[in-house]
C-alpha cells in the first residue's frame, strides 16, 4: 500500500481565510472544510482556527489562538466559518470567567 506524502495531501485541501471583528477585537478565521474524510462515508471533519493578531484574549482562548475540529455540517449550518466563529465567541462570552476578565480589564489592577 502506498500513500501520498503529507505535503501533497495538504495541498489538496481548500483553505478559507475570513477576517472578523468581534467586540472590537480583530481576528482571522481559518477554515479547512474537508480536513479529514472517511472514504465512502458522508462523515467528515473540518478544522476551524480563530487567531487574533496581535494576540488578545478571547472568551474561547486566553492566548488569542484556538483550534477546533468539528463535524463539517455544523459550520455550514451556522452560515459559514465567519458566522460560526462569531456565534462561538458570543456563546462563550456569557461564561462567568469571561465576564470577570472583562470587568477586571475595565477596572484595572492595583497589583
């Protein structure tokens, strides 16, 4: 059994780049819609990356970078990669940890 070199496989994957701004934070959404497929099956994984530059915390990542492997249909059902990322950020921003981080950044720290 022979297989293609990894570079050849990677070159065949379409990759989309989307610029978004979420609550004043600029980010790039990198989307690989067919990252991994099972031959003969409708099942496939896609890959979503959200990257801030310069790096700024987000509700989904303290470092400004987050990678997610997900079933392919979920991104399309959300209206595409940019819409999926915005919904993901909106949902995560409701967490007590993110709300506390936002409040602390507004107030500043004495220490």
